[in-house]
C-alpha cells in the first residue's frame, strides 16, 4: 500500500494542534508605512495563533511541546 493512502482504520485528528503562521521574509516589508504592513498582519495572525494554541492546550492538557 502506498504511504500516502490512509487505511480505513486511520482517521484524521479531529482537533489538530494549531500551526504558527509563516513569518514574512526579510524583504517583504517595503518600509514605506503601508496601512496594512505585512509585519502588522503577521503580528495579528501570531496573536490569533497564540489564542488558538492556548485553547488547544486546555483541551489537550497531556500534550507535549
């Protein structure tokens, strides 16, 4: 059986650990003060990720880092 084919007995995790957002690259901010700077958007996404991760950890107290 191919490795990417799931067995009928294996179900996807119904509550997977949240994944952090991808940080912007070093040259993605142009430094011109855009109203929606990629760094601001990343900071918002990171804050949301941290909230989702904290909620997930409360649902999975035995999970390891």
